[in-house]
């Protein structure tokens, strides 16, 4: 359980192993394969053996986690015994600097942290803190570190008369300003200084040289180590010493130098550490200086992305948003000059200009680099596709005037979905071939009512059903099922027995699906509790290996039906009990999160009578092998009203009624149908000759259902509601009403 609102983030270490990271007040917890990580300790072989003989409740749909480590484990399908995953007595936690107010934005109603993953490193962005990286060194060895940026980025060149004077060119120096310039928040801030000395000579072949003279060649400054005349070979090296054929030259700098502030004395004086060497002219004072863009007195990076082998960050400055791109392949380096010259690999800074107040919200890398701001959407790309992205081959173009919320977009194929600035709609960014640009469309136009409480988070589940999950402000989920190639775009609402506060989607390789993880706030015994849960896909996607061993179609269908019926999980906040080989217990515990509530009991594929949870327990039969216990979920399908064309026209306004409905079903065992919620009748599956001591097999085929006869003949139009409250699945492939 968690005591305050938390923020879930997916982390993919490999194809088989993924993690869920839970950020809460000043700490981070980690979950793997449906279980939390525990701090490692040494354990004896005898202790392990005793643990393995224990039968205990484990998590299911939704998987429920508490601080009691004894509730975490997995079932060994071959032996039926519980295999502990416990390393120690305490849940593994990492300290973080993020307070609760650093995680949740109560004004904009979204999470403040934004994250991206590159390889096995998670980059964490917060405008209040420097960029941090989370690295995995081992299963229970994770480290949160600051990302050190070198070489920039910087603000624009000074345009005032303020001069900066350095006390020395190397080591720890004192930097003095001619007017008030510095603040205590400037500690660790970078400053780049350029010095000009009219006495510096330009290298030319045959020029006279005195030892210790300083010459400049192609914006590179060199110290002469001996005297004589310049040789024929022009010095071009950028480190160490080289000869031009006569004189040995030591590389000094490119006319600029960089310092990092280490101590604040007053508004005019700071102590700084020189990075490399400063031009000697800086000791006489210079007006050519640039202050670092990132420091504690302003905003740190809001968002980030990796684009064209560059690390890109979005920073909100006094002049508006700026997108800073690192050097090619050197993700920590934001130096926009290479030894005094701008090259194709140098870092790039792109201002995001607008005709109105603008605040950067997110970055997203696709074929182009998308930029979301509070007033418009943009994209950054090359001017000419025949050349690489560089300072002289970069453009930024505006896509729309919608404005975005600070929620990271998600991509479904070639479509990028983002949330509008009010949180009331989903927008789809897609390339338009005809205008060679990007257009946005309101994909949620037909389901605006689902987002009336504003979207606060989104996450995409590719498998099994291509669903974009949207968390809304009232603690429910809205799902967009989207498949461009199949021309499918459908919205639905998903309610929970509690308020969902965060969500994330991770890959579950073992179950062949993507899992949706949630933090849920519930009221139990008049107290609020928060749990970390995950959603099962309902029906198993991977079928047992026995199916490949039979050529008999009837036997194949029977094995598949029984497996799906036993493994189906359609209960909320549920706990799964699996009996061990020598266990005769008749109690399922671990239900404290459902205390005082009526729960459904699904035992060995059969639906039992509901029970009341008392002291976190319910009773089961000693012969039950696998028992799923949880709150009933209601699935309801209400199609648009049915109309049939008449000789007079469309049929709208004509009196019509439904005589019966033909349902095309697949592996279904539950469901009711009627004209409204007050007149629902069970859909009956059990045959008259079926054995009464066996669970009813799931049905596949066409089932004709007579309407319950209460339809008003004068009602217009004809309406159908299909509902399922059973733990058994109901998969509808088609609905064919007969309208009279």
C-alpha cells in the first residue's frame, strides 16, 4: 500500500523482463513480474524449503499489493507449490528528491514528472531539479544519479555593458562582475567567456616567433615552445603539442573558456572552477560572456527525447521555450562549437516562437521532432533532406493552434496522440501527403462526454487489443480502441471499485500481452487506502501446449474451452488462491482491501454464491483447487438505437420494436439482455441434458435470444442493452436484431 498519490512509470530491461516504477513522496519502489522487489539478504536452504511448502493467496486481476511480504509469490504449475520471490523482509526502496508536490500538478491536473527510456537508462525530467537518470546495475541494485551536461546549453550572448573579469586562467578563480549579476542560485551554473587580444599574432608560414608567443590559427590559439620562424605545416591540432616543421606549438583554447560556479559571495563576485583554460584577455575583463541556461534560479528541462542520434531537451526560459539538441552521438555534450567552429555535429538550440504567450509542455520524437506547447504544436525537421540535421539545416514549423497539456504523447503506428490543453479531447497528429506536413484531428469527437472530467494521463496497450488508455479526473478510465489499417476507432468507459490515480503499461512476455498497471484509492472501513494493481486481459492469450498434441477438432475445442474457462479473470481487485499438494484449508485470506464488501467466488471454472469479507477472509470448499475472489465487474454494451429504412424514408421517428436478437458469440458463459437496465433477462447456455455437477462449458456459435416481451410497441426507436456481471467471459462478434 502507499499512503499518498504515486506515479507509475514502465521500464523495459529486456524482452522477457520489464519493471514498473512507483514514484511517491521522496521514494521509489520497483515491481517486476507482478511482484514488488525486496531488499536482498542471505537466506538458508532450510528457510527456503519451509517457504516453498506454504500455500498462500497470490495476486490476480486486479493484482493487489500490500506491505505484508508474505502475500507475494508465484505458482509452480508442475507441482502446485508456491515459489517465493522474497529476498528480504523489507520492500526495496530508493530515496528520491521528489516531494508529493513535485509529482502532481493540482492546477493542470497531470503528473509533473516526464520520463523517457534510452537503452537501460531512464531519464527523469522535472523543472525543479536537474535531469536525473535511473540505472539498473542488478535486479535489486538501482541507482538514481544526476545527469551531468557539459559544454552548455547557454543563454544568448551578453548584450549589456557588464564586464566579467577572471582572477586567473586555470584552476579555481574569482570571477568579478562590473554590476550586480549573480545570485545564490547560480551555484553549479556554467559561464562561457570569450576574450579578444589585439596583440595576438596570426600564424603564417615564415613568420618570426619568440618563445612563449601566442599565435592564432583558424580560431585556435597556440603557445610557442621555442623561437625561430614558422614552418610550412599549419598547426591544426586541438590537444597536446605538434611541430609546424620548425616551431613546436601547444594547443591552448579556441578563444573561449568555460567556468562552473562553485561558491557565491555577493551579487558581483563568485568563485568558479575553470574547465580547461581561459583566454588571458579575460583577466582584463570582457563583455563577451554567456550564462548557462540550466540553473536553480530558473527552470530545468521540462521534457526530453532522442532524435536523429541527439539528446533533446525542452526548456522554458524568459524568452519562451527552447529546444536544445546535443552533439551527434554525444548525449551529454551541448557545446555548439567545435574548437571555435560550428560543424554539422555541433549542438543546436531552436527557439519555439509564437504570437502569444507560450510554455513548453512536451517533446516527442518520430519521423520529426514534435513540440507541444500551451498554445500550439510544432515540429522540427531538416530544411533539406539531402543533408544532416545541423545548425544551418534545421527548421521549426507550426502544425496547429490547439495547445497541449503537459502529458507525454503516445504513438500508434504512424499516428501520434496528444491531449489538448484543457484535457477534454484526444488529438491525432498524422502526416498529410497532399500538403507535405502534419495535420491534427479530434479523435474523441464522438465520445466527448467520456472526457468531461479531463484527461490526466494516457498509456498505450498494443497487445491484445490496441487500446489507448486515458485516466480521467474522476478516477475512471476511458479506452480508445484504434486501428488505422482496420478503420477502427471506438471509445468506451471503464469504471472501478475505487478511484484510479495513475497508470502504466508494461510487457508481460510470459502471458503474451501488455499489462495495464494502476494505483487505486479505495475506502475500506471509512479509511482511504491506496494499492498498486494490474489488469488481467480477462481471457488467456497463450493456450496450453496440449493443443498441439491433438488432431481431433472436438478434443482441441474441449481442451481450449476448459483452459479458457478456468483461467478467465473478470473480477476487480481480485486475489487468486491455488491449493498446494497437501493443503486442506477452507479459507482464503489476504482480502483486507475488500473488508466488509460482498465478493464473487469463481472456483475451478464454476460461479459460487457471493460472500461477505470478514477479517480479510472468506470460506471455500476443501476440494477447490483454484479460486478467484474479487468484486463483480459490470460490462455493458449499449449500441446506437436501431432504425430500419421504410418506404417513407430512413425510419427515424417510425414505431419499431425488436422481436428477437441473434448473437454471434465466442467462448461465452455470461450475460443478460434487455431493452433497458430495469428489464434484463439472463442469456441461458446450459442444455437440458447437461450434467448438473459440472460447470457449464463456454459457448461458441450463434444464439438466438427472444426479447423479454416487455418492449412497448409504441417505443421509438428500438433499443438493446447487453450486460455481463458474471466472472465468466462474454465475447460478442456480431449482433443481428430482428426489427418489426
